[in-house]
């Protein structure tokens, strides 16, 4: 161990906290009342909670500055949607406002006469639904060919016939209409004729032209979700199963998840309080810490009220992901409380209250300050993230941790001082009457058990130690000093590290949109049916030429054609379904012998394409003299997994980047796929920056520069472990788990930092003795802190929401591995 001490910050900070301890001992009620007043005052900010909430999934779980978001703005400007007369599903630059039904036949073929009547009745039932303002579907439907509503399925006109068998081709009908989106579970015969199909999809698109119409459409969808299940039951469908979904269903599901978790919050708080009390219970009727720990739980509650209220008053956006924060703040508050109580119990009972408080603060406050700084900075560094959900969570949680720290050393310190006065006066913990500190043989056994207290260890002049504290000092610490133990611990660490690294190389990245639904939600069944029957044909992707290219120039057309052909080479693109107005126009020009090699002739003859293909008007934007921008369409196929979509998008963008014309590929789903491009980059960036900051803090506060390297080691080791074991526990690396990894950066080092600080600040020369002393003082508080947090979040393991389940899993790993490092690996490494 280095003998070079760098205590330029640690020594004055210790003196400052010693002074603060004395001040609190002299004026405890001031430090109780002021935090309560601040909490009530800032708590007014919760009146603005509803106004500050932002919970749109696209905003929360997609990166700011994502490529597709910028492209969406371009599409909105140059290719506006016309819902009243020229609606086209494949031309939507948003997901649109719509309801979707997946109808699955319980027989072998949904396309037979026995199902026609049921399908027709189902379609009519949906169309007869109204909104709260009595708007019918026919008034709100997206329109094609003038006033006609877009059919829910192109086959609807066909299936009204009474013929037993329908002759269809797939995925294009004989008239060239694409139906890959509408027919699923297809078995094909010769000539791509449909022999049978297992499922149909009905899509009911609504207008989104202006805010008023949009509100009516959303009302209709709300009524659709509320009434459709009952309406389907009334139909008594014999051979069809119906799964329903709307464009707002996932948002509604996400908005409801915190409300469903409220009972779990109550269980968590109750379990944490109960564990805190039980872990500090003593048979001594004076030095029992039941009321101290009970009131100690209030401190993090006040911190949450103050910090959240303050941020809401300041107008900081509030995301539902912040709902995880109270669990963390409660856990941190408990950790700090256990350490302060442990240090209090190490002070001399015979000293004055001021001296005991001063000694407690001198011993505990610097260690708590180090861990608080690492936690807070980890969260504030997380604000640099590109995901709004992560930013909101980090700023609220980081600020709450600041107030949790302040209230811990003020409010809880004052409660500790009042408890000290209570103990000095030898008052009973329950009835507050003065009691004797020695047993009276003339009294009954029951009296001596219930009405005697205030004893202490006369040799050390400290409170009688908890049995687990004695265990760490007399048994566990010396056990770790044995050479065989050190070898076994080293082998255990190598096994842990090997498994972690394996998991890191195999972890999946990105969030599956289905994870935002509850496990037992009807939406999950809809997504399962969609994956089973409709994964063959994916989205229709737009290929957009953004500049006013010289389309009349043969070389320019060849460049565009070469670019499209290169895109079609991707194995997830079916080139036979490409829609290109330019190919169509060139074919017309050849057939009619038109000269399109000059600007004037090209623009003059361009109208010829609209005679038979009027839909191309929506794909060609001109100023009368030249084409300013245009788009084509390619068809994605076999997008079964998220990795399929990610690899396809990456390849398509590589192709467009290398085209000799300004072009990009776009589909609304790409906004969500962009998270996969940035998630790993963001995570690594946060971890590296935070690790550097943690090391700097350690160098400044831990009085041995070499031990700061241990801090960096612990951060890296725990993060690798948590990330690796996420793979084994089937948790992806996504914007939600990234929040938890930000937590991991700070919390990973907490337990070890306490041990490291206590060890290197000890002036004993023998490394083994220093570590044993550190475990003596901090071993039990670390166990208490880890167990209180794990028990506190255990209720979340029963949550149906992925957000809360993943939070539980990662926090469990963080606490387990953090405690394992603090109590096993680091003590052994420091002694070696």
C-alpha cells in the first residue's frame, strides 16, 4: 500500500462535517423543520405534473437527431398526405391513425364461403362504431378516388360473393394491387395462385388532415378499443378469432403501466421499512433503533417531493420512465442511513451528544459524499444521451439524489441527534419513560426484558455490537486473509469475468416494440399473430431523390436506375415488386416513341404518365419547369426479427450514401430502427465519460491515489458483469436498459468505495488489519443496503410491464455484483 496520502480535500471535508455534526446536535429541531417546509413548498410543483408530462413513444424511445426523424421532416414538407380523396397507405410518412384487425380462421382456409358472412358482419360492425361526439366511420375514414373510403381489405368486395372458392394471386392481385399486407398464412400453388390462407388483416384508416379532424379520429379509436370486444362477442363468430390493435393502443398501454404498478410501489415501500426496522432491532429497550429507522425512511421521501416539485416548477419535462426513480432514491437513502447508524454505534457512549455526532459525521459523511458524487455525476452525465426518456430520468433522479444527500446529513442527522438525546436520558423506545440500565434481580424476568435498557460495552465504551458486525470482525475478515481463500476468490472472479465477457459479445441491442406492452395484454396476442401470419412481407420503403436532378439526361436516369437496382440486391428486398414512376415513364416513351431527352420535352410529356397512373402525381413534385424531388418504392420481405430490420436498413443506407445522386430510403418504422444505430455508441460514450469522472473524484477524495485505480477497476468489472448477465437473463441493450446501465455506472462503485475509503484512511500498517477493520464497520451496512434495495425492488419482478421488469433485473444484478465486489473481491485484492 502506498504511503503517499493525498488528503488535501478529505481532511478539510472531514473537519467541515465534524463541525456540521456539532451544529446539528445543538439545533436538531431546525434541521427537522426546515427540510419539511422546503418539501411542502416545492411539492406544489406536482400541480404541474400533467402539464409537464411528455409520453409519446416516438419522442421517448427514439434518438434525438436520428436520421429518419430528419427525413420525416423532409417528407412532411415535400410529400404532404391528402386523407380526403388521395389517401395511400404506402405513401404515409407517419404511422397514420388507424385500427387493425387480424382475423384468423380456426379451419384450414379463411377464404371459403362459410366465412364470408362472418367477415362481412365483422366489417359492418366496425364501420357502425361511432365516436363520443357521434362521428361515424364513414365521416372520418381516409378517402380514395374522391369520397370513397379506403376498403379495410382489398378482398372485401370479392368476399361478399357466395362462391365457394376464390381465385387469387399473391402478393399481387391480377390488377397489380399489392395485398401482401392483407393476407397471411398463405399457401401458394402454380402461378402464385392462393390455395389457402389462414388469416386476413382489416385496416381502418382515419383522416388526420387537421387538429379538429384528428381529435375526432382519436375519439373514434378510443371507442373502438372500448366497445369492439363486446361487439365481437355479440357476433358469435363460429370459425374466426379476432385480434385488434390501433395506432394508439401501444401508447395507451404505456400510459397505463405506471398506474398498474402503484400497488407494487406500496409493497416496495412497506417491505423496505419493515426490513430497515428488523435489521436494526435490538433487545436493548433504550438503544433500539426502530423509530430512528422508521423516520429515516421519510428522508428520501422528502427528497423526492422537493426535487421533483422543484424541477416541475422549473418546467423540466417529465417522462413516465421517471417512475423508476423512487425505488432508487429509497435504496440510496437506506444505504446512507445504515452507514451513519453503523458509525454512530462505533462512537463512545460516554461522550457528549455533540462529540458523538461529530465523530459520526467525521467517519461517515466523507464516504457518503464520495458515493453520492459518483451517483449524481453518473446521472448528470446521462443527460448527454440522445434519448429523451433517458435524459428525463437522469435529470430527475440525479437532482433527487442531491436532495437525498442533503436531507440525509440534515434531516436524518437531526433525527439521529434527537434519538441520541432520548438514549442519553435512558428513555424507553416505545413508552418514552426513563428506565434502569441494569437488571434488577428483585423484579420479574418479564420486567428485566421489557423495562431495562441503555447498556453498552464497557471495554470499548460503545454500543453492544450486532451479531453480524461481530461475525465480520471475528470470522469473515480473518477467513479472507487465508491464502487458500484468496486463491478460491481469484478463481471465482475469473469465472465471473469469463461468463460476463461471453454475455457481452452475445447481447442483443434495441427494444422490441412488443416489450412496451404488458405480458398478458391483448396487444401481445395481436403482435404474436402478426409475427406468425404477416412476417413474409414487410414495409414498403420509399426511395427519395432529394435534389432537382436532370431526369431528361440519360446518364442521370442510368445513375438513378443503377442505385435502385443496387438497393434491390439486398436479400430483404423483393425486386419484382418495385414501383418506379421513372421506369413506367420510360416504357411509355418507348411504346409511344416520345422524345424525353430535353428538359422541355420531358416535362411536356410527363403528364402522359398520369393518364393511366394518376397515383404517381403524389410521387413527383415539380415547379412546372423541373422535378424538384421524387420518390420510388421498394418492397421489404422476410423481416422476421429486429436484427433483420437493422441489417437491412444499414445496408440500404450504405447503398444510398454511395449513389451518385442525392437519395435516401425512408419508412416511418425507420425512426424506431434508428435506436439500434446509436444505442451502443451512446452507452459506451456514457460509460467512458462517467468512468473518467469517477476516477477523478476518487483521486480527489480517497487519501491514496493508487486506490483510485481500484475504483476504475470496480466500475469496469461491475458494468461488464451486469451487461454480460443481461444476455443470460434475456434483457436487451435498449433505451430502457440504458437508463439502468447509467444507474450501474454510479451504483457499481458505492459499496466498494466505502470499503476502499475505510481501508486506506486507516493508519494501521498491516493491510489485512485495515481491511478487517473496514469490514467490521461497513460489512453489515453493505449487507443491509444491498438487501434493502433488492427486497425493495423484488415486487417489481411481478410487474407485467417490461420497463419495471427490466429495471428489477438490472438493479438486482447491480446490487448483487456491487455487494460481491465490496464484500469479497475488493477486500481480497486489497489484502493481496
